[in-house]
C-alpha cells in the first residue's frame, strides 16, 4: 500500500514538473484567470447584480470554460506517452497500470485545482463588498473541482485512445459537450416537447453534469451529486485502463 | 533466470511470434538475431511484461510475468527499441525518476544516478533537456535508465543502435562484463557484436527460432567452416588444383584467385576428417612439392553467411542461383 502511494506520487510529481517545464502551464493559468474574470465581471454582471453571491456571475460559467480548457490539459496525458514510446518504459516499471493512470490523473487534477485556487481574488472581492454566504461559495468550489475532475477523466480516456493530441482534444470536447447539453434547460425543454415522456427526459438529464453542478453551485452539498462526479471519474479511468490494456494486447 | 515457454503472439491474423522457447541463466549473454520484422522486439516486449502473450508463458526469476508481474518486473532492466525518454525532462531528472520508480531511495538514489552517468558517459549532458540530445546520447540515457537499479536481468533491444564506433565498443565491453553476473538478452543486427559479447545466440525468423547455439557452433553451420584456405606463390593454378584433388582428406577444392604472383585456393575437408587433419596433410603436400606457402588457415565459418543461409526465404535463394 505504502509503495503504491509512493509510485503514484512519483508519477504525479513527474507529470506536474512536466506541466511547469514548459510555458504551457503558465499560459493556461493566465488564460483561465482572464476568461473567468471576463465572464464574471463583464458578461456575468457581477457588480450590476448587486448580490453578495458568486453563483450566477462566477460559477455559472465554469462548465463552459472547462469545456475547452480541461480537455486541453488532459489531451497530452497518454497520447504524448504513446507518441514518445515512453509508455513502454512506464508500463515495464514495477508499478501497476492503475498507479500510472491515477498518478497522471491526480497530477493534472491538482494542476486544475491550482488554477481554480488562483481565482481567490473573486472571493475576497465579494467578501469585501458584501456579506456572502461563504458556505455556498465553498460548495461551489467543491462542485467546480469535481466538474473539472470529471471532464479531466474523460480527457484522460480520449488521450489513451490516440497518439494524436488534436483528435484527443476534439473527442473529449464533444463528449463533455454532450454531458452539458443533456441537462441544459433549453435542451430538456426541447426534449419534453419532442418526447412527451417526462421519464425519458429525466433519465437523460440524470447523465448531465449540469443538474449536479447546479445543485452544488447553489450551495446544496448533496452526497448524491458528489457520488455522481466521483463515479464518472472512476468509470472514465477504468475505461482508460481497458483502452491501455487493449493497445498492449494488440 | 528467464524461462520462456512456447511463447506466441498474434496481431490479428498475423503470427508475429510463433512458439518460441528458450532460457537464459545468470552468467549468460544471449544474442537475439533475425531479419527485420522477425519478432525480436515483440518477444522482448512480452518478456518485459509490456504486452501479454497470446499463448505460452514467461517466467522471470520464477515469477510468472502475467500472474505476478511486479516482482518479475523488479528484476529486469529494459532498454526498449528506439530508446524512448521523456523529452520534457533533463537527463538527471529522467534518471532520478527511473530510480525512484525502481524504489531506490535517498542517498542510494543519488549514488545510483552518478554511477550510471559515469558508466554511460553522460556527464557532459547531465543537465541538458532530453529533447535536445543527439540520438546517441538519448540512447545512452535510456540505457543508463535500464541499469540504474543494477538489475539481475537485462533486456536490451538494439543497445548499440545509433552509437559511434567508440561507444559501440564501450557498450559491448559493458555487456560482456555485466554478463558475468547477470542474465542478459540483447538484440542486434551487427553480427560482430554477437562474437564480441555473446555466450549464446538465437536466430529468429518469421516468429520462429531457427538456430540456437554458441557463436562458434553457429559458425560451424557455415558451408566454409573447416575448409582450408591457402595462398601459394609462383605456381600454376592447374597444378595446384590437380594435386589438391588427389589428397585423400579433401572432398573438393576451388581456386579462388590466380595471378602471376600467387594462387589462392580453398579446400573442403572430407566429412569424416578430424579437426586440423586437412591442414596438416596440405602442409605435408606443400613440403613435398616445394610450394612456397604465403598463407594457410582453417576457416571458422562466417556468421553473416550462416545468418543469410538460414533466414533468406527459399525463393530468394533460388533467384540468386
Ligand atoms: N502492435 C502491433 N500490431 C500489429 N502488428 C505488429 C505490432 N507490433 C509488431 N507487429 C508485427 O509483428 C512483426 C514483428 O515485429 P517486431 O517489431 O517484433 O520485429 P523485429 O524483429 O523487432 O524487427 P526489427 O529488426 O525491424 O526491429 C512485424 O511483422 C510487425 O509488423
Ligand atoms: Mg525490433
């Protein structure tokens, strides 16, 4: 157990160092912060709303921002490994494929977490201007982190499918988009009209990250929603391991 | 230490490795030869646990590679084909990472890194990014990674590929030295390497083992093995071949080259001829005839010839004739 944690940490460290060895990491963080700032203050109307809350101005944009930014972080995870051939080194080390998958995933999740943590000035601003419910904000951050993790696990899966990062990126954007749209009110309304079966709409919507993220950003820290994201991560990482095993089997 | 039993690998309908069995013990250096696409790399990938076999099994130090991979992998150092390495790391960072995954801790890790840096002559590039390394240096870096935990077993896929002649020489020496205490298996296309470093060689062709023996044994399968080659000064070729043909120990002889200065001929022994018997009878003959022998030696056989005769498809052989 101890050594498996050590292995995971070794791999995570390398992966994180890899992000920061190139300017890509800094560029990513700057873009992320600029975009969140832009959407929160310019599009979300943070000041005009006059609410001491981040729900509608800040968190509401995250599923859409992540839609492009998270696959950009995840696309290199395994495709680069396959392109360089280092996967052959990695998987002949005395570690399990699971440790490698988890180590890589956690590293990029940590990286996204760091980017998210750097949005703290928004929290300070809202606290300076008013008296927000910081519990709701906390719940929103938890939701946002889980959402990023879920998208990332999908990016992990698609990057294992191909050695081409661009393809990996596109496929994971498409999957993430589907997961957003399945529960997006305009789409659910349309589905209701088309299908006339509220049951079907419910089932489709249950697969959407939106329904679950919505509750969290409103401050409802429901374990069901957390379990939803966690199981999505587990499922995608499991699929990743199946795909990797598939390649090796030929 | 390595025990390979009836190993096969199919990629779709194509059988890349077909029922291969062999063992490598400590103190042995096994050379793995074969034409392109013969299945050398595929066999090594199964040995090291990168790809699972379609059938058969691999035992490494008594551990089954499929059922008990972690202890098996611990014993192995592996240099994959084309020497992959993380391009976003420095040489030092890469070696340190490999050592860490191998479970080498703390001070021992630093020592291990500096030890392999010395063995593989990497001082000059220690803090250079892997991305900017020349091919030979990248190869050496990946080689260094394979020996960083001083493993009992080394699997090296074309370890001298891309190295300069000095480094090739160095690596062969290294393999031979390490082979005294380890079990080593390495593939190569350079046949001198087999003679220079191997205690045993396997030739594999289209997925199957077609020859397995010491380099000397393999060379003896050559057509010219045991034949005597001689050069005689200032004598007519016709006389030479007539006299040689009369030797009871000679099966046949051929004049390879003739000019005013000398005649070069090759004499093949009778099948029941003892080692050296033919050479002795030829030198007796030369004494009797008063020939001036400029050169006389028994041929050991040539590995490249054996390799070619074993691995060329029959149709190509026909065409050549
Ligand atoms: N992943 C794969 N999928 C399909 N076929 C493969 C795969 N890997 C190898 N092969 C095929 O298996 C055969 C053996 O390949 P292998 O790489 O083992 O040859 P090799 O002996 O190492 O050749 P070389 O001397 O060129 O390195 C080849 O015909 C190759 O095309
Ligand atoms: Mg090969």
